[in-house]
């Protein structure tokens, strides 16, 4: 007898009902497990690993061949740490934009009791870290189009850097949604983004921020493409703030209070952009 039948009859559940219920629920669960596992078995057999092309902190990226339908793809195998919130799949699978690497397929696997998520994506030639002679204006336009889309989806990427922007034939494709988060008004970690691309509010430890942190990172990336080296390169958090102040000047007391600044920063004057960029190129900053 099913749960809704028991509920509709409005009578007490007898031990025999309980037995029937548990067995039918168990059967349902076994069916679900088998279906899921069957899918997984098929999918892990569907993709044959050919080569490793990347290594991240929690993931390995492979070139795979789709044995069923043909074609080569990139597969990111990501460790699923049960102690961490894994948002990557949910966010990436809902992305739909010409300058965001589309997610084509995914499945989970368990190896030695460790769970992995496998994300199958189109395979791109490289990324902005290793690309040479990129068309700057075109890349800038595409990057901001992708960021405008992220903003419309209320998603903060939170790890924009050249290596996370895939590049092929003059076009870019945002990737790596491993640190991304939907803006839901909740507190967020300030320790996100690689230091060179970390927005001042993050460096100052703010836990309420928004998609503007990605705009800051995008600016740093575009400047880096032009300069051939990182725009702001600090050895630690305070050093990074000082590097930024060498260009933008030290914030005044009111701005410091708004930013929640708790650091001692030397009093630095803002510089004109061209003078600052020239000095970076010549590496003459004091
Ligand atoms: N679809 C793809 N096509 C080609 N190369 C890719 C693709 N996806 C990722 N890569 C390569 O693998 C590298 C690592 O991928 P990704 O950034 O997604 O992993 P990660 O573990 O989050 O890395 P990290 O922690 O270093 O940011 C990328 O910088 C890129 O060079
Ligand atoms: Mg990455």
C-alpha cells in the first residue's frame, strides 16, 4: 500500500503497512540507484581519457574522446570535498552565453571512497595566460559581454584571471566556475580571486560584495594583456593594497572607513594612467 493511499484512508499505519512502505520505498531507492549508476557507468565508458592538459588546485583537466558520438572534449575532474559547498555544477550548467564555455555533459564517479565530478566541455586551444598577440579591444568587448550576462544571472565569478579565460581564434570563453556564487544577500568569503586580481573591497576583508569584484579583475586582466605583466603585483595582502595605492592614491579617512580599512597604508598620491603604465613597463616604481 502506498503512502498517499494510507493518508487518503485516514487510518493509523499498521506494522504491516510500515513493512510494505519500507520495502516499496527501498525498491524505489534501489531503482533510482541503479538508474543513476547505470548512467554513470555509461558515461564513464563514453569518454576515453587521452591526455592531461591542465592541473588546478582541486581538479585535473583531460582531453577525452567521446566513444559514442565521436569528437574530442575537455573533461575537468573535480574532487568533491563534502566539507565544502560545491556550486560549480549548478552554476555552470545554467550558463548560456557565446563567450562562456558551455558545459556539454557531466557525471560523478567514486574512487577509493572519494567522490569526483566530471565536467565535459568543448576543447579550446589555450587561455589568456598563454595566448600571444590577442586582439585587445575584441577581447575586452567579449569579456564585458560575458560579465554583463553574469550580472543578469546574479552570478559572481570570483576567480577571474587569464588562466580561467579560454581563448581560441580571437575569441574568449569564460571558464572555471569553481569559486562562483549566486548573489543572494548572504555573507561571502573575502578570500576569493587570485591576489593580483582581487578587488580592494576583498583585500579589505569585506564579506558583502557584488559582481563589481569581477569588473576589477577584468580591468587588471586587460591591463596585463597590454603591459605583458601583472598590473598590481603585491607579495601579500597589505603589499597588494599599497601597489594599488601607488596608482590610485591612498584612500582618504572617509573612504578608508567605508572600505573597513584596518591597515596602515603610506600616504601615496594618485598618478596619471599613462605615467603609471610607463613606470610599470620600465619597472621604476618606488
Ligand atoms: N574546456 C577547456 N579547453 C581547454 N583547456 C581547458 C578547458 N578547461 C580548462 N582548461 C585548462 O585547464 C586549466 C585549469 O582549468 P580550471 O581553471 O577549470 O581548473 P581549476 O582546478 O579550477 O584551476 P585553478 O584552481 O588553477 O583555477 C585552465 O587554465 C585551462 O588551461
Ligand atoms: Mg582555474
